[in-house]
């Protein structure tokens, strides 16, 4: 099992910045990817950014150029630096970890952290 604990959410004005952290513990060896998803009220959960075991990253088009995902392997922590925040970025942000075994994807989730951007 993998435990994920997010922190860093809060209230910020449009144009501001926040940094989310996700600390992983448990059976974190051989995780294939970690990332951030978000879910706004009345909407489906969507991928924001991912970082893969080899270091490559990908981003949703809506955050490209504004958000940066990174990791600190020594601390087993993944970060999401969010700049130039917009009201439409308001959502609960969830940390995610993926492990692929025998072609099956195992997903692990954090409890979520609220990000609210005021206009």
C-alpha cells in the first residue's frame, strides 16, 4: 500500500501562487508515476500534471506554462508549483500515484486539498 498526504492548499487571489506538496510513504518502490488531479464542484476529476519514474512530465493544456510538477526523491515528495492562478483553477486537488503490475494500473489517492482562487 501507498499512503499519500497532501498539503499546501488555501485561498489566494487571482494571479497569485501556491505550492502543493504530496508526501508518499509505504510501498513506494517501483511507482511508475505520480501526479496531481483536481475536481471542481459539479465536474469530473481531471488530470493536472504527471511526473514519471524516468523524470518526464506532462500537463493539462489549461495549466501548461503556469504549473510545474517536480519531485524530491530523497523526501519521497512531489510538488506542484502553481503560478498565475485563475478562478477556474479552484478545485480540490488530489495527489495520485500509479503502479503498473501485469498490465494493470493500481491507483493510490491522497485525501485532497482545497485550492480556492478569488477574482
